[in-house]
């Protein structure tokens, strides 16, 4: 019996249903040796699964596996019928697990009791779509649109201005996370690049809304700002915890809730460390990630300070800044409209340099100190609620005036790129500018 098949099926039964199921192993009822042949196990094996009674037949060649599976299923059906029960053969499904380049023929099938059971490429089992290579590509292909739809529906409830508080946003994010991480112990070690992308897309969507940020913010920066550990790392944590518990139970240990909570905490800390290592080389959102990474633990554990639409603009650099607006085609140039000395205005220029905001900056410096580099500012923010409030006040005050100035430019400009938004876009923008509730 292949340990891979065995542990995966066990994980599905226990982690997903967490209760006894009606499944019976064919191998328990009908050992392969009874069927006739002694099986020489090759490096690659074939395994079979059939309907709600699950069975496994191993063989080194497809032909042998096919014969054994046919005989095995026939034997199971015979025994079930002997108990006076009927088997719905036309509802039976079969899947062939195989190694690389050992795919079964396209029209492969088993014939039992005159009914042909087609060998499928994938099949749904306990809510997970299994495929012949255990790579869960089919599972994620089916999961991705479902998670994206859920994320899309929930993000509509989370406008960047107003809307639910941070705790509620975290709750919404948890809903989508739960859908995405269903059955994680089964697939956590099979995350291909594509599967990873299927997890990242909805997480980025939820994280940008949780952080009240522009949707252009990168996955790394958005998840850091929202304090959302990448879901692939969370899947690993869930899998480790599950298999740790399984092992303890198998050895006869009775785990106290405190022990489980302690282990969960330990694994969570480990995944934060792994996340931090990953963030050493972010692919995008470098300024934000580099500022938060040194204090990531405190950032996640802080009890104060939530993000506002304008504070997130200041931290992410995606917002009402010349450089950004020029990049997304909303301004013809990246210059700062509030001073003469900046040809490429960004969030750091607004925070640290631009003379137009000297007075607000003086008030900010009185609280957080003279160093206004983003890492220093973020460190101050996580250290004290007073600093957080000071930075937030600065961001609100300055960004509000910058937005007002941008609206005036839109109204007075003849340049097509900067014309005032019209119709649906304008109404959406006007909603954006409603004062926070
Ligand atoms: Zn300036």
C-alpha cells in the first residue's frame, strides 16, 4: 500500500470530515493476493479509487492494475450483494494514480457486471478534486473561481472610505481564507506555481481591501499591511498541526487543549519567521515591505492602530502622489504640484521633504522624532499608539488637501488625461471622497 495514498486519504477523512465515514477500504475486504497474483511492486505504482467505498490496487503496469482493479471491484460487488445490498455500478467512478509519463490510455475503463466504469482524469472526493498525479491542479482550477467570487462579493462590502472596521474586515478575510484552505493538510505539500497563484490572487484582493488600499498594491505589500500571513504558509501550518496531532494520537497520547494551542502558536511563529525571510527580497512594494519587515512580529501582534485610506496611501505609496498618478495615466507628469523642487513626487517626498507640509511635519516630528524614513516611522507607530495617531493625523490632513488640489486640477485642466471623471466613474470617485464615518 502506498504511504502517499494512505496518508492522503487518511488526512481527507480526518481533517475534512473529522468523523467516521462510511468508507471501507477494499483492501480490507479483499486483499490483492486473494485475487490471484502476487504483486511485484515497481517504483511507480497504480492505485484505484471507487465511489464511496474506496479501494486501492497497486501494480507496476497499467494492464496489471486494470485487471486487478476489475477483479477487485467485482469481488467487492459480489460481497456487498451477498449482504443483500445493491451497488449502483453506473454511479461508480474510477481514477488512476500514476507516475510521470505513465498516464492510462485516453479511453481506459473497467467493466464490472456489464457496466463500463470510465477512468477519469480527476474526481471529486470529500470536497477535494483528486487527480492522477496528486498535484491538485484540478482542485485549484475549480477552487480559484469560487474563492474569487466570494472575495469579490465581500470586497464590495469593504469600501476604502467608511465601511466596516478593521475587525470586521479581518473577519471577511477569514471567510475567504477558510474557503481557500479547505482540506489544506491534504494538498499543502503540492503547491505548484500555478496553485500558489490561485491562492495569492484572492488573498491580495482581500488584503488590499482590509488595508483600505489601492488595488494596484502588490501582494507582498498588501498582505504585510493587512497583517495577513500568506495562505500557503498557513496551509503548511495547518498540515503540520494536523499530522502532529495524528502522530500523538497514534502513539496513544491524549492532547490537552493547552498543548494543542501551544503547538499552534509555535507553528504560527515559525510561519511568521518564514514569511519574514521571504520578504527579504520582495518582488514589488519594496518600500512598504522593507519598512514593516524589521518589526513584522510587533506589527502583527499590535493591539492599537488601524489603517485608514489616507494612512495606507502614505505607507504604500499608491495614492494621490505625482509619480503614482503619472504611472497610472492620471497625470501627464510626475512633478509635485505643491513645491518647485520635485520632478518625481512620491509618498516619501510628501512625508519627509515637501515644504508645503512643513507645519504638519513639525507636529509629527514632535511625537515621532526627527527621523522620518519609513522604517523609523513604522517602528514608532508599532511602539506607541500616540505615534500611530500622529502619523495618521499627518496623513489625513495632508492627503485631504492633496486630493482637493487634484480635484481642482481636474476641473481646470484641458489636458484630456486629467479631465474630471464622468458618469459611473465619477460617482464611484465621489463615494471615495466621502468623509470617514
Ligand atoms: Zn513637494
